[in-house]
C-alpha cells in the first residue's frame, strides 16, 4: 500500500494535503515507507484526525444522499 492509497483509506485528499503542507506530507510519507500501516496509524492517530478534518476527501458519509456535501464543523 502506498502513502496516497493510505490517505484515501483514511478519507484524506492527498493532493490537497501535499499542496498545503508539503513538509508534513513528505515527513509522513517517509515514515510510512519505514513502518507497517497499522503502526503508522497508531503513532499519528490524533494528527490523522486533524488532517482529515482539514483535507476531507469529499466522499459522502453514510446516510447522506450522493451529491450533497456535508456541512463542515465550525472551528
């Protein structure tokens, strides 16, 4: 599994993440290549959640009709 595939599995838009935070993206990609995906997830769990909120992939969550985008949470 590649790092961009991992991000898609976590519902993170890899292109937007890489464009907005290239240093963090590269650091995470390098770490991901050195460890098992489960270990990476455990190590970065809280950070992954924050990144997911910023760079949501845009897939409709369960129960949302397709075509509708969920309302973002206020920060």
